[in-house]
C-alpha cells in the first residue's frame, strides 16, 4: 500500500472523526456510493453516510483530496416506485388517450393518432 493510500486507510475512523475511511477502490463490497446504489435500483433509506472513500485528484488544476460517501447496501431500500397519485395521473392520461372525442367512450385501446377517433367512428365516417 502506498503512503497516500495508507493515510486514507482508517476503517475504524480513528483519524477521521469516527468516519470509517478507505482509499479509492479499497472499500468493502457492501459499501456503495449513491450512484452505485441507484444503479442497483436502491436508495440509502434512513441511514446516514456510513463511510467515505478518499483519494488525491489533480483534476481541474488544483491537487486536492476528493471524497465520496458510502452507504451500507444492507440498510438500503428499493427505489421508490410511482406514488398512488402519480399512478392515478398516469391512469388518467392513458384513459384520455383511449377516449374517443366522437362517441365519448373509453374504447379500451389508445386511439390511432392518424384517425383521432376510435375505429368504429372512423369506419362510420368513412362510410
Ligand atoms: Zn368513437
């Protein structure tokens, strides 16, 4: 382990105010960044930051220490799905797309855009 990596190796958080700290790419596998959690379809839930990853970066000119915060995947929760209200709004929007402006019925399928009416009305108008 390099000297810098060793400086960031503090799983107990003794040197970092109680925050378990790991060098880049050396955190245990159950600790994930927010981005990694999201990629797994998860969110942190009620847990706070569990640990941090530190690394030196020279990006953007000024060298400095960068941090990424880690969450414990074991406390993570599934990403919130649509709320009842959102589902209702979606349902309404879909119902509107199924409702024929000619006969005012929910015909149970999305109206063909090129007709603008249900198939029955389109047929009747064609006749
Ligand atoms: Zn119709």
